C-alpha cells in the first residue's frame, strides 16, 4: 500500500510499504478520509517521530474482511487507541485512556495517512449511510470538543468563552451552542477562523490583537463567562483564561502546551475557580457525535477547508506550520 511515512526526523515522504497484517480479531480498514491534526504537526515539527512511522489518527474507512462482529463493506470510524479491550478502563468505554494501548498515528502504531489501517473492533463505531466520509473523519476531533464541553457541565443559557478557533476550539463552540449556551464568544486572531466560528454558531467573535477582550466581555457578559475553554496551548493563556472566568466559574484546558507555563493562583483562589485539564474522549462521545450527525443536529462540514491526496501531505504540513486561513485539512488516500 501507499502511505506517508516519517523518512527521517522532520521529513515526510510517500512510499510503498507492506499492507498491514491484522492481529487475531482485528480489522483492516480501507481509509476513506483522515484529518490532519495539530498533534501530528507538533510531533513532526519537534522531529520526534521514529523513522518509518505513519501518522494520522482522525479517520474513517471501510472494513475489508469480516471480523470482530463487523461485516466486510461496513463503514466505521474508530478511537485511534488500539486498546487492549480487557482492562477496567476499556470495559468502561475509556479505551482512549487504556494503559496498554498502542496509539495509532503517534509513533506507537501505524496511522491512517495510508491506504489501509489496522484497528481494534472494540474501538470502532459504525457510520450510518447518511453520514458521509468527510463527516466520519471529523468524528474524532468533534469528540474531543464534546468531551471538553461535557467536562465543563455546560447548561442551557450559560455563557462561554472559547480562546482559540482551531478545529478543537471550533468543535467546542459548536457543542456549546448545541447544548444551549448563550452567548458563546470566540477569541481568535485569524479573520478566516473568526468567520468560521460565526458559521458554526458562535454568537460573538473577537480579535485579541486589535480589541480589548476584557472590554468586549464586560459588554456581553458583565459578570464574566460561566465557562472558559483554552484551546490554543501556548504559555500565558492559562492566566488569561483565569482572568476572564466569573466567580465560581469553570476553566477547561484543551490546548496542548508543549513547554512550561506559569500562572498566579491567588486571583483564581479569590474566584474559587475550577480548573480541569482534558485530553481525549470516551467511546460514548464518538457514538453521540455519530448520532447527532445522522440526525443532522450538528453541521460541522464548514470546518473542512481543504481535501488533499497522500502526495500533498508533506507540503501541507509545511504550510500549516505558518499562519493560515486553513482549518481542517482532510487527506483522501484514494485521491489522485
């Protein structure tokens, strides 16, 4: 099969590699679509992917051979965990947190920037015929946003601030509106992503480079947002988020900061603010996302800005390292 591999640290290439041979009971999918995630970019830029690694963990595809309760030809998405399926966490639907897992696409196990990928059947979720492949590839990042919103315990009528309108920040805004939050304010530097935030349901957008975010929030939510989501992952934003949240409000940290950060606890203590860090999702988050897509109760396709083939992945990784209007880029292995 063809796949995008890490030829050497920081260098990607399309090569022909052996087709995956499934472990007993596992499934092989023909990959229909796989999204490019910020985590993929971070690993590539940090030059820590091992030689030969195949990245890509936001995917859907078609089951190639009947196994594990799935029939050949069925379409599925999957938690990119290759979890054991036996431990307490797996039995509770927490395969993404399995301590024995091999994470797909992050160097532990081959990912889905490839024509084929191996998955564990207990990590798979069926896709109804009405859910197209592009939507199926969005289930994973949408599940990240759903988990963050669930952790924040968002209720109808509560106010929300989302810092950052990358794919995860936009997914958070989408689910916050889905659960009835109002207003939902999104702070983002990129004009294109601010426009996208409005398209997926944000009630207000703000440019932190050209306007006073504090003054904007004072006008919209004078007491401060009930919940603030940090979805960027750069130093300084924890303190920024805590300065915005209301008394006894909630801060949920979804941004992945790869370097040390500092914060001043006393202002948060005065507010009795809650801080919760989130990483991934539960299998129920995948199923709920698929159900909402099938019922057309969420409309995430505006998140997709580009569709590319395997041959364009390396160049796209380089372009995504710079400020861009791009949001979610889908890799279609069968394209071209």
